[in-house]
């Protein structure tokens, strides 16, 4: 068997592991193994590539390759290992962005490399698509990162004529591609690179912070497509298979995620969701409706008299690092024979599944976590719904206010419970920027303050009670 | 040349169907790990990066190729490690054992 055949067989093995990995990641039991299998396949592919012949010679610059890889590993491992769990979405955004950047760079380098051989038009087209999509993914992910990391406002950034301008950017990129196809001009390639960069930023700016996870999923899919385009250029089946798998599954995943928020993908991308809502909220608050607020001790007493408590966690819980206290509280209540569930909204936290990860990290048993539909039936017989740092995911406006921007989003019906307790930092509306009627409900009690401090006091009362 | 293109197109089309089929029924709690895992998989661009740097003839190609390998490595390594970290949280039954295991993985 020739060396090339062997390498191709190893690539086939890698491609197979990627398929199996994606399959495994869809089930809680096999997910971790799936990830491991893909990592193994990746390792095999990388090692095999060191032995590959290109342009009739073995790989040049092996030292440089190893150096770049070494730096990459030194940066990536500590970053990935030690960044806080709450910052996980940003991390995914940034690792996706660099992938898109790499795909764009591979396409550009290949263009420079093969230009003198006057490549066929379709080869140039593959290169240009790789540059365009990869760069959009790169700059778009960078903005998504900045939004989540709160380096810039999480609100949608809008300006007059935005959509027209974005349309012009997009059209400009297409025209540029056509010109480069007929002229093979390298300077124009750099212009395309710059324009794609701007396009990525312009595309992401009007998307509000709450929708950023959906966006990251979409950009993830883009990077996959850019990788597939590079695969065409380089003539690599492995890149085509892996890139296309991610591209196709990513689009589907993006749609599933927007569906979990009760919205269409187009609505997520183009509606600048959450930009023009606070104004009406303010006027409503001005009509002097009052809220009922209480102390942590009140909460502790109320919990002690309950027989069934549903805790509804949101991102505020994670921000306050209150996962561990809330787990202790749940344990303490269980000890007293009080039933406790955690009701997890599909988009609680910053990404679907984010909350499950955070609570699992704090050792909350998996069985106590119930998904939205089950939670809503549990809530009908619950004495207390304890909302910790959540807001939009329990907002009844999603059910009954047709004018509300979140109308139609599935919510956890905290209002079904006998009593509702909100632990909040302030009266500020949630991430989507929408006023919450539930706060004014007569059976609602608000406790202001840092969630962790409040819960610690609640826990003390429960223990003594 | 046309035949090669057709062969790649075949692979592309089949991969689209596999990609869609494979994740059709995923519980929402696994959306994030799935996204993160597929994020790591597109890090396979590292292989392409190695090939372009390995065949670089000019300084420009070397610089671009070097950056590509660097970014590709970040994507692969960061992607897999983050995904593993997310998933290890899903089965923390015995707290102390789990913590110990985390340390082992970390080094």
C-alpha cells in the first residue's frame, strides 16, 4: 500500500470518528465519549498529515508548524480549562472565530500559492467563498465575544439605513468576487478580505445580547462551510466531510435554538430584538403600581411551611456564583421532607443547556433538574416558585401579551404556584429588556440584593426553623 | 478535472444529509455541548493549515500559513477541552472523585 493510500485511509478513519462523535453528542450518556472519539480522530489526522507529500515533496517548514502548534496549545489549554463556567459561551465564540480565521487564511495562502498556475475559475471561486465566509465568521465571532464579555453593550446596535447599508456590503462582496474571478487580482483579494471583515461586524451589531447564542451557532455553521470550501480548494475529502457536517448540522441546530425561544431565525437575525422596548416599560412603571418586597427571613419561613418547592434559576444565579448555596438550600429542604425541583428553561443562562452545566458543576443531582414542560405541571401543585436571577423565562407576557416582543416564547409558568418569590438585584428588566408583569402580581414577593447573600440568609433561617 | 470536482460534490451532498440526519432529535440541554463539539470538529482546518504552510514558497505564504496553523490549533485544542469540561459536569455523582478526576485531566 502506498503512503498516500495509507494517509487517505487514516483520514477516512478520522471522518468516521467525526460522524460518530456528532451522533454521540446528541445523547447525555454518550456525549463525553463522543467528544473523546472526535479528539482521537483529529489527532490521527494531524499526525498523518505530517507524513503527507505536497507538490511532490514532503512537508516543508515542519519546525514552523510545530512552533505554531506549540504556541496554540500553550494558549488554548489554560484558557479552556480555567475560564469560569459562566464565561463558557464567550469561549465557544472565540474558538469558533479563530477557526473561521484559519479557514480564510488557508484559502488566501492557497490563492497566492496557485495563482501563477492560472487555476480554473471554479478553484478561484472556492478560494473566494472560503475567504468571505471564514472572515465573516471571524469578525462576527469577535463582536459576539465582545457583547457577551460586556466589552461593549449587549443591546442591539442600530443606526438609520443599517439594513440598506448591510445589503450594499453584501452586494459589494458578491460583485468583488465576480471581478476577481475574471481578473485573478491579488490586491482585490485583500479588498475582499477587508470587506468581509466589515460585513461580519455589520451583520452582528444589530443582534441583541439575548440572541447571541443563536448567532454563535450560526457562525459555527459558517465556519464549517468555510472549512468545506477550503477542502474543495485543497482537494481534501476530510475537510469537505468535516466542514459540511458542521455546516449542515449547525444550521439545523441554529433553527432548533431559535425555535426553543419561540422565534424564527430571520426574526433573531434581523429584528434588532430588545432595542426599543424599555421606553414603554418605563411609562408603565410610572403609573404607580407597587410591588411587595420581603426579607430573606420571610422567605426562609415560607419555605419551611411548604411541601413542594420549585426553584427557577436564571443567569443572575450564575453571575452571583450562587449555585453552591442554592444546592445547599435544596439539600436542607429535602432533609426536612420538602420536595425540591429545579425547573430549567431551555434557554436559561446564556445558552441552551448552560444552566444544567452550572448546576451539575455545583453537584445538584441530575434527577432534580426538570425540563420546562414537566416543570409546568409540577408548578400547579407547588407551594413556592423561587425565581433566582431569572426574568424573561418566567414572563407571562410571552403567553398573554400579543404586543410583547417575546410573545410566543415558551415560558416556565411560575405564576401557577401558590407563592412566587423573586430574588433580584434591582427592578431592572431582564436581558431582553422587557418589563415583567409577574413582579406586580399580588402573590409575588420580591427580595432585593445579591442572590448569594440572600440565599445564605434564607438557608440560615431554614436551618433554624 | 471535472470528474474530481464531481467526486467532491458527491461527498459534499452526502455529508449534508448525514449532518442533518445525525442531530435531528437532540434534547435542548445538549445544544450547547453539541455546538461546542462541532466547533472543535471544524478545527480540522488545522490539517489544511499544515498543508499550506508545508508547501509555502514565499515569505507571505509562510506568514499566512503560520497564522493559519496557530489559529487552527487554538480552534481544535480549545474546542475539545471546553467541550470535555462541559460534559464532565453532567455526571458528577461522587463529588470528591469528580474533583480528583478534574485535576488529573488538567495535568
